[in-house]
């Protein structure tokens, strides 16, 4: 069974440009999460989708970040316009259901974003 | 502020050694607890969940102390392949998962 996939694996853009990251969760997983790790810091939660609905977007840093999950399958995270401090590794994770708080989240390989 | 604190290390140990990591968390209402492993430039992968009664998986033993708000991971008979960063992870919510990560503890196992 395929795991969580993310595209692209790396992206280098200039400040002010727009970048769109994509995440394909494990098939059948209703829950999809975005996390980010900036250099020297811990991995931080950005937001959580249940199917196509945003369950929790409390971790989104500001309105330059827009996440969508139309149709409840793959998700995109757009950064517009990108700033230097947006550089980091963006991870996507998915899980099957949330009836149990111990339900495992499976992480994708991440997208390494560099803003110059 | 909800935080998870870990000693960043690195912990340098020889093969066969026993090594222990601790982690503290700030939110006493935390619901579930995990240790994730992250290899260099890779994604985090679940190593083991941590339950109130403590649990063991082969060479790995995890303990939870809710009163003191700390979690531990013990690795026995260290292997070279155990070299990685170990992330202490806490879920604050009961209804769904919002994982809060520590910065991780780096382990280096040498021959």
C-alpha cells in the first residue's frame, strides 16, 4: 500500500513568489494534517482536515497560507507571497479515523522549501 | 503555552549500551503520548505509543508519569541502526489528534 506522498520534494523560490505544495494521503484516510519544521525549531502543527472540512487551523501562521482539500482526497498548501521565514520542511500526515486519540498519523517525506 | 521539552543531546553510546531519554510536557490534560523516530532528512515515523501502565516493544521500553508530566524511553542493547533523532510527541486533544512535538534527542551509536 502506498504511503503519504508529497510534491515537490524540494522547492527554491524567491521572496514574494507563490508556491503550492501538494499532499496525497493514504487511500481511505479521512484525516489529513499539515506540519512545518523551520530550522532549529520543533515540528509544529499547521492544520487538520477531516475529509474536505477544516477541523482545526489554529496553527496556520498568517493569511499568506491557504490550505485546501477539495473532494476530500489530496490537499494543497499555498504560500502567497512567500517570505524568508517560510523556509523549512513542510510535512503532511494522514490517519484513518479519530475515534481513538492514539490513532497513528503516517507522515509523508516532506517538502523542503527554501525562500531566497 | 503548550510545550514538550527534551534534551537535544547528542547522546553518544557504544553498541550494546543501554540509553534512556526523558521528556517533559506542560499540559497536564494531555491525552496521548508517543515516541517518534526521525532519521536524517526523513519523515518522522512512529516508534511506539506510551501508555499509562508503561509498555515494552523488544529492546524499547516507554514509561509515562502523569503526576510529574514526563515520559521516558529506554533502549537496551543499542544497535548502530538505532542512531537517529527521537521525538517526544504529545496529543492535547481527546476528540482528535493535534500532535505537539519536542525538538528531539539525537542518538549516535558507535561500533
